[in-house]
C-alpha cells in the first residue's frame, strides 16, 4: 500500500485520481492534511478539490513529466544509483563560484549536455557551480524565476534523474553545486498550490502575491519551504542554495523563516557530515543576514554583494544611470573593499533615503559574494549586453584582477572567462498568448521609461532571443577569447597559490588611490590598478621583490615604484 497526502485545510472534500483508475476519496485530519492509501502507486496522479472535476497536480509534486499543468508522478529518490559516496563537500570560504543557466550553457540546454562541459570548469579552477533555478515552470525555457513546482526539476532540462546525474558528475570532478531557489512568489502560470491552501499573503511584491509567512496557517506554508530546501540538499546532494530576493519575504514572526532555514540546514549538514551553504540575495544591505545566530543574526553563510559589482562596474564603464548614481569613484571602491558595503547607513540618491547598515569589521569577507557580471546585471540591461561588448580586453583584465584578489567570495558568470560575445537577454516561452503579450509589452515599457527605444528591446517571447543567449563554445578557438581564458586561469591559479589573495579579513585590507589608480595591500602582496588611458607611475609601500602577474606588457618595477601602462594592473610581492 502507498499513502498519498495533500494539505488542503479549507477543502470540504478531496479526491485522489490515479491514471486508469477510479477516484479515491481522501480522509481529512484536524491539521488540514488529507490522506488515503492505495495498493498501486505506479501511475500518474492528481487531486480534485471539493466537487470540482478539474484535476490538479500535487503542490509537493517531485516530478511533472507532462509539464506544470499535467498530472504528478511518484518519484523514488532511493532508486538512483549515486557514485559520490566519498564526496565530503565544498565549503564556501576560499571557493570560486561559477553561475550558469542550464538552458543556455550548451546548445542542447540539458543537464546531460552540461556534464560534457564540466571539465572546462575544472580546468578553469572554479569550486562551486551555481545553477539558475531549475524547478519546474510553464513553457520550455525562461530564466527559471517563474517556477511553480518547488519540489520538481524542470522536465525539458532532464527532470529529477537529469539533475542527479549532473550533481553526481560534478562531484566526481571535485565540483560542488549550488542551486538558486525562489520562495518569494509563484510564477504566473501553473501555480496550483494556492488553490489548496493559504499559501499567499495579501500583500504583493514586484513579481506577484507574497508568500504567507506570518498569517493564519503560515506554519504549514513555512514547513513547505523548509521541506523543499532540505529536499534539494539531501535528496539531490547539492551543496548549497542561493535564496532569491529574501527582502521580498515579509515575515513579522519572532523567529524569521531565514533563521529557521539556517537551523534546519545546520542540522542536516551535521547529519550528512559535509558543509551546506545558504546564500542570500538581498537588497537591504543588512549584515544581520550573515551574522551568526549566537551573535543575534540569522546565521546565513553569505549574501550577494551588489555594492561590490556597482563599484567595479561604474569605474570600468563610466555608467552612472539609475542605481549606479552613487558609485563610480575610487573612494567608493575603497569603502567596499575594506568594509563590505558602500551603502552602510549612507545616503542613497536612487532610493532618496539613507540605506544599509555598517558591517562589523570582524565579519569575514568570504560572506560576501562579489562579481563583475551575473544573470541580473547582464540580463536586466535592455539588450542583455555583457561588459565585454563595450570594454577593452585590457580593462576587462583589470576588473577581473580586482575581483579575484578582493577579500570576498568571487563569482563568474558563464562565458565571462573568455569574454563571450553572446548577449544574455531576458527570454520567456509562455504558451498563453495574453501572458506572452503582457510580458513583452511590460518589458518594453520598463526600458522606455529609462530612455531606451522600444524597438531596441528584444521580444522575450521571440525564440531568437533565447537562441542568441546561448554560449558559443566555438569562440574558444579564436585567439582573442583563448587569450582571455588563459589569463583567467593564471589569475585563479595565483589566487590559490598566494594565501594573501584569499585572506577574508577585510580589516586587514588597506587601500590607497590617486588619479585613476588604486593600490590594494593584501598582507605582503600588492594589487595595483591603472584605470587611466595613459601610463603612470605609482609609489609602493615597500620594496617590490617581483611581479607575480601583470595584465599587459610593459609593467616595470623599480624598488618602491611601479610603472603601469594604460589600463593595466599588476600583482606584486613585497
């Protein structure tokens, strides 16, 4: 006998429908759960609420082989043959992350095809792969942030077994896997969970109705999220999760859901005997997210740091529009390198208010994930253009040097390591015509308000928008791309071999800057960057022993002075 269960606290009747069988009446319990035992569990199934004859997929479905609108299918996690029994995990401190989107990482856009490129990541020198969301969403392809099945991997990518094969293959090569997950909203199509119970709150966020984390029946909604988190880590063997937009999780309870997650994950990590990481995306600049629970924080392991991105991006590109307005100076970058945030209780002209909170100087820098590029910072540009489309190769190398020698956890976006020329645009494949039209119009109007011509904004529903966003691996055979890849490999290898360069102590970082140059001291190692379009000399705080790496030719060291050509950086040992 196999038990089926579903939470539907307000339903007066729930039936289980098995493929090719009669409907089975389910029994209600006082906690709102309905259950029934049946002799044969090998078929697809769905639920019928009250007297409605519309079959609905299981809110906790672990497999949606016919898509998010189809029936659910039982999945046996014990049937998969893992080969990673000796895997001891990858801790976040000291690691380099690599963000990728399964659908555009390879031409095939599947977990199995991505396995064929794992050796490239090993040779590059990264430690952890961060997958954009892979849980089921409606349509064939989109970024993944419109997911509606929080327990089921997307079938076109390869479904549950495909994700397990990918993680298993990554572990066999010494690579950990971080999974991006979205718990702040359901996608606009195929979200059946709210029909079963009060999963949604009255308030809304940028993407739709917020999740009910603190209202009536919210205990079970929170359990829904916690069980999803533990499932990915336990049953799919992933090494951590990136929690999308946690600032959009309204929660007034004394123990926030984020702290509950930290406690549950710590317990699972202890049981499994391997490190498990929780990384937040947050717009709040609130260090309490990454402060240990025993010190009054939430106990998450890291958070994305947009201030680090903005400080680097504005210096390299000269852009100052929108939220870049407060950035662009060497002072700003210095504040970030030594303090984590720039907006740390400071005035934000974009928000027209003060923003953020100072970071305790004892907080290690590895709790901040920093990046030159990521899916948001590229894909949320009107044309999805990478910085390699507008910056010189020499400035790209300067930016990479500062990213990979800063006291943070660095993250690369797929293709960044060879200065990929392919854009990464906003793409969707909504089957519903009205939803497709609304998304396309909304996208164009959004960018028109920022000064972009509507005709320049790609149609998210156009299949070519998706195709254009695929990586072109043939670029690796071109000299200019191969040269950039070789540089990234040297830089990453140097970061690993010189302890100063991965030291997370922000209070030990000292920064000097002058006329378009910056000098960052990391113990007995110096990082010097010349952003100017002309060569210039920089005095060093000590006698240089040797140049460990230079981003271009013509770097000259004379005892306590270094001459840097235009748009060049160097790493120097004292």
